């Protein structure tokens, strides 16, 4: 088979974007006053308004929030 003479450009590979891990993890606040944390990955703001407050946190931020002494995974 012969080519029709048109110059063909091969399709460029499109880089795949990383897929975010689905889901959230719930944290409970054990401190005595209000606490606001900014997730280092998503830059999402998480507000814990009172002792015992439970907040769903993006899984990508959860490892960092685990290091906060007054937060525990539920």
C-alpha cells in the first residue's frame, strides 16, 4: 500500500496525571480549645471546633495530620 502523500504526524503521548487516592479518613479532636489545620497536600482547611469534634480529612493530608498530638484517627 502506498501513502497518499500527506505528511502524517504521529500522535503525541499525553502525560498521565497522577490519580488521587479516593476517600477520606476521619479524625477526632482531643484538645480543649478550637483547632484549625491546613492540609499540606490539598491546602484544605480543617476546622475542629470543640473537644470530640470529628472531621473527614482527605487521605492525602492524613499522614501529616496524624502527627498532631491532639488529633487521632477514628
